[in-house]
């Protein structure tokens, strides 16, 4: 019996070996895989050849009235496009001259440029986009070589999960090498014309571009070998973010100026939203539990809160908190002082109490969205069968233990999608806090518009920033939801 098993295993192994060998022969005959492998090798090799041999080292601008401004660029040109586009004290730019010099021989290749920027202290932060663009084709080449290598190793199985990423990185590789060249003249056609043929890329650039295109053509031919989508909604998030970045580079005035002006407003918006959302979850949980409570008093208080707050617009609530709530504090303080001399200190504390703009914004958003969240939590908890609570109580658990360990872990999966939608809505509605003198994204946009009167450009940039934030949040919520799905 043992000898028979050994013979069957030997026969099976002998049958597998030709299959593996034949699969490897097919790999070498597949033009798509050969294109990927050749493209990856060409990219890696071309990065060692001269790519950008000349660069702009200095620029001098002459304005009407004879005013002159000059700039020097020790490593790579940066900020010149904005400098020549931005107005200077109601003067117009009349002349622009640039100095073009050869790059040191050991730095002309793609690897040389990367090494020079990484070796220079503080250069990586200033030229991070150039480094990322140069790395894109290299990353695509490494992934393409690894893809073919794994296919050769496994023989007959396609690594399907790799194909969409290979196609995406191949596209980024082609775009990255082109954008890396555009960094050499700071995305300005005027600077390119002044630089002349010296700024045109050399053989290393064209070899890397050809290799990236071969990678793209080969990987695109594999799109039918996988059932996974080549593009998804994350691509839209990246496309909008890339559009914002390109606006700041192609038209630095006013878009780069707008971005630098409103960037701190984005951080304030995110801080308000995340802080508010934490309190909203707490208020929503308490409100949802109150809405299913057996106590008529608790149920009445929770229901009254939900019905009243949902009937008042968010903007009105914010204005009430900012303008009317201090008067309420004054009335409470005066009442406490009139009741007893022992309450003089507390009364004065209420009279002096004033909320900061940030606190008022968080309070208003929490109160408003807590009412909507209460109904979401109530519906999620009610969706769990009553027998779950009865079984938990029969095991000796208290009401709160049953809620914590049995009901809420199941309800959270039902609650997660609508709560995620509430977070996205909260992110958009946070623009209303600008009426409270909070320097969020919307208010910073209004301030810039009031200073420059560039309405269209300002609100295009603000809208795109909000779009990136909301799209990213939606995709993140969708990802979390997909990880928490269960069969019902």
C-alpha cells in the first residue's frame, strides 16, 4: 500500500513538471510580459544615463520703472514661476533673463539627481514633488520586474491582485517622468523658451519614457487577465488631488498663493470636525439609549431633544450659541447672585463666561448632529432582536453589560454606514462655522477673496479642497464598512 502511494505521488510530480516548464515557455512567448520586462530593464538602465544636463541657475526680472529682482537656484529652480506671475506694487514685468549652466557630470543622470537632492540638507522638503515624480517610473519598473519574476516562479498562476496596481503605477510612471522634466523650467513655458535647447532632456529621459510606455502597454494588455477593477473611486480622489497640485504649479498665481493662504484653514477644519465627531458619537449613544429607555422621563427628555434640535437649522443654532448664549449666561449669573450671597462667586463666573469661537463651533455641531445621530443609534440598537437582550439577562448580565458586550457590538455594524455619511455631511457643514469668526477653510477663502477680489479662483480652490476631503472620507468609510460586513 505504501509503495503504491509513493508511485502515485511520483506520477503526479512527473505530470506537474512539464506543466510548469510549458508555462514558463508561454511566459517568454507572451509579448505583454516581454514588454513589461523590457520596459522595466530600460527604465532602470536609462536612469544611469544623462537625463538633465543643463539647468537654470539664476533669473533676473525687470519691472516698469527700472525695478529689478533676482534669484539664484543652487540645486533646482523653484518658485520662479510664481515670482514672475505675482504682481509687484502695481508694476508690470517688462523683461526676464535667465542663466543656464551645465550640471556636474555625475549628477546628470536620474540617479544623480536623486542622490544630489537627498544629500543636500533641506533640499528634499523643497523639491519633494520632483523626487516623487522621478521615483514613479522606478517604482513601476520594480513592480513590473517583480510581477514577471513571480509569474516565472509560480508558473501557471497569474498574480491577479498585482495587475491593477501595475497598470496604475505604469500610468503614474509615464506622467511622473514628464512632470520631472517640467520641474526643470518650473512649469513655465517662458522659462523653457529662454532656456532654449539646453533645457531639453537627454537620452536618459527618452529611454526612461520609452521604458515607462512599454510598461504601460504591456500591463494594459493584461487587464483582461484579472477580474479586479483597474480603476476605482480612490482614483477619483487621487485625480482631484493631482488637479489641485497641477493648478498650483501651472498657474502659481493665484492658485499657489491661495493654497498657502488657506492651508492653515484646512487644519482648523479637520480639527473642528474630528473633535466634534468624537462628542457627537457620545451624545448620539446617550440619545439613542434614551430613546429606547423604559423610563418615561428619560425617554421624554431624549425625544424632546431630538425633535427640537432637528427642527432648527444648524446656522441658526450656531448664531444662537455665539450671540444669544452669553445673554443666557448673564441671566443665570444674575439669578444666582440674587438667590444667596454664597453663590456670588458662581454668579460672577457665569456672567464672565464667554465661549471661544472654536468651542462655540464644536458645541453647535455636537448639539445639532447629536440629534440626528441619536436616531441612527436608536434604529441600530432596535434592529437587534429582543431575544439577544433576554438571553444576556438570563445569563446574569446587567442591562449595561448586555448593551456593552452583546447588543452594541452587533448594532455598530448597522450604525456604521449612516454614521459615516453623517461624518461626510459634518465635514461639509463645518463651513458654516465661519460665521463665528473661526478661521476655517471657508473663512480663509473669504478673507483672501476680500483682499484680492479673485472670486472665481478662490472658490475653485476652496471647492476642490473640500472635494478632496469629502471624497477621501467617503472612501475611508466605504473601506471600513467593507471590513465590517457580515451575513444576516
